[in-house]
C-alpha cells in the first residue's frame, strides 16, 4: 500500500527544512550523549535526524514512506560524512525492527497524528527505549489548533486535522497504559523566521499558503478530500490579503496555550 508521504514526499525538502530553533529545543530536551544511540521515529526525509548527525550523534531514522527514506539517503549521498552516523530504515511506530532496550532516546516530531495505533506505538517506543532514556515529542493538540486563524478559511480541513490529532488527555492516557509518563512540557509559538513550513507556519505570513510548494509539503492541504474547500479558501485568503481584511481575521484568533507543544516522556 502506498503511504501518504510517498506522494507528499516528492520535493518535500524544498519547504520542510530543519528549523534551527526547533532543533535547538530538541537537542536541549533530549540531551543526547556522543556514546548513545537514538531513534527518530517518523523521521520523514531526515532533516532533523541529519542535523543531529552533523553534531556527532548516532541516530536511526525510521519512516513508513519509501520516498521519504530514499530522499534521506540521496541527501546523505551528497554529504556522506555528515550522514555516516544515521541508519535509515523503513518501518512504523507500531512495529519497530529494533531490539528491546536498544536506544538511549527517541524524538517524534509531528508524527503522532499519522500513527495508525497510538497505543501500540507507545508500547513499541517503551520496548526499544533503555530504562533511563527519554522520548521528546513535538506535536499540536486539538485545543491549540482551535486558535489557528486557518479555521476561518479552511474549517473542514482544520476539523479533519483536529480529529486526526490526538489530544493531550489521549496521549497521557496511552502513555500511562504503556508504562510512560509526561515529565515536562514546553509550548511553542510560531516564529516569523520558521524554516520548517508545517501547517501553521504561515501564522505571521499568510502569503505562504498561496505558494503551491508550501501547501504540497503540508498533509492537510495535500489531502484530496479537502481540495474543493482549499481552492475556495485560498481565493478568499488572497482577496483578504490584498484588501487588508486578513488582519482583522487574525486578531479574532487568540492562542495563549501555544501553537505547538514539546513533551518530554520518561518511563514510569
């Protein structure tokens, strides 16, 4: 079966680059050691995985999309030394082909909503994680997404995305069922210079969404089910940008809980 990102993954690196600030937070929260082995689950084209490798850390990058993994390998071929510390594998969170207690830490960035079985996924992460290891998750909750001004232009698309995105309570519940717990959290608000152009990356720059390359790298926009609404919403958005009405729309959406969320997970 063809994975969603086998299609989206073509030219994915054009707009989905490792953001320096987000990488910095992942690094601080994970606290990797040079002797350790780490896992990036749902690694995509491996932009963050490779950035860790450039810093001298040993990583395994796992993703269900062949296109994504092949892209990661192609980039690795151009800068082999920087990628020698990464082992790329096809796989899913629900079935990780690694020995038990074999990794010192795990990162999972914007991937939870793509898992088919979040409970099984956390069970597998717990299995491969060493007793003193930690998991760093970067995600968004449905409550946070209610504050995105994108809801004004693409209500069905955002509703579908929020349905797919596991809530904080659901994440916490499944973690507990699998011997894990949330040790700390850290909210993240979109910065104007964000380089990883995921869903709400255009918070401060609405024109980003008028670029088809940006939309191509965002699964919500790329879904065929949303095509009609997206086309209509883009026309209204462009009109509002030209007239200045977009500023009033943005003012109506406030989000004090952060746009996205880091979670640091430990074994109970």
